[in-house]
């Protein structure tokens, strides 16, 4: 049963994506089965895995969330790409479309949980990289997490981001 770790801070540029990438590789080196989910429409993590044309060629987390939202039938494995023995569900700018749709639906804070529930048996760790925002996507990432890794640098605004996140999560 996978432990789900969400990497978050509302402040941008503090090292969330870099931490997710390095954590994924470190866990893989320890022999763990790792899935990373890029839940940021900036798709920086996706690019780290060399999936630069994710919006054109590959099914992304945006498409997956939309399929789940619309209660479509889908094959989960079609959304998962393997790179360096790490599994990734990539992102693209299309995730912004899914975000706008999810914002309008009641109860949409648990859509990602419905997806991760189907994946938990296959992995030791599922890492979720988030955008610098407390939008419905990040709320989904917080709802599905067993633990939250809050990344911050030592600047005051990044520290403020920590307390805002703690209030949001009801920790
Ligand atoms: N430990 C570190 N020391 C120095 N620079 C770092 C460190 N970690 C990350 N960086 C650099 O900081 C910048 C921002 O990192 P990163 O993209 O991981 O942040 P982020 O929090 O994911 O940003 P965003 O909020 O836009 O998603 C990058 O240029 C990265 O190379
Ligand atoms: Mg990032």
C-alpha cells in the first residue's frame, strides 16, 4: 500500500519540484516502486522527465481528472509513463482546463483520491507535486495525502506560505 506524499507550499519557486524529483530518484535507488504525479499546469516536473511535448502526444493528469469528473470509462495505465524506472503521470497546460471545471463541481476535492485509491496497491510511494497556489488541485493533493512535505526557503514570504498551508489543511 503506497504512502502518498504531497509536496506543497503556496509560495512559488521554493524548490517543490526539485524536491519531488530528487525524492523520487532517492526512493527508487532504495528499491522502492515510485509514482510521481505532476499536479501543476506549469508541468516543470514533466519536463524534468523529458516529456516536453506532453500536451501534444501524451495523456496527462488533466485528461485523467476530466475523465474521472465526467465518469468516463478509462484505462489508467494509458496515463502512466515510465522513465528511468520511475512512473509518472505527466501534466500540461490542459490541467488548467480541468481545474476550471473542477472548481465548478461540488465535492470535487476528492477526485484525485478516487484515482490514487486505484493505484495504491501497485506502488510503495506516490509523490504529488503541486503548483504555487491553494486552488482546487492543491486541495485535491492535500485530501489524498498521507503526509505533506512543505518546502520552504528562508525568505519571509515562503515562511508565511507554511502557516497558510497549515491553516488550510486543518493540521
Ligand atoms: N536546494 C536548492 N538550492 C539552490 N537552488 C535550488 C534548490 N532547489 C531548487 N533550486 C532552484 O530553485 C528554482 C526553483 O525550484 P523549483 O522549480 O523546484 O521550485 P518550485 O517550488 O517547484 O517552483 P513553482 O512554485 O514555480 O512550482 C530552480 O531554478 C531550482 O533549480
Ligand atoms: Mg514546481
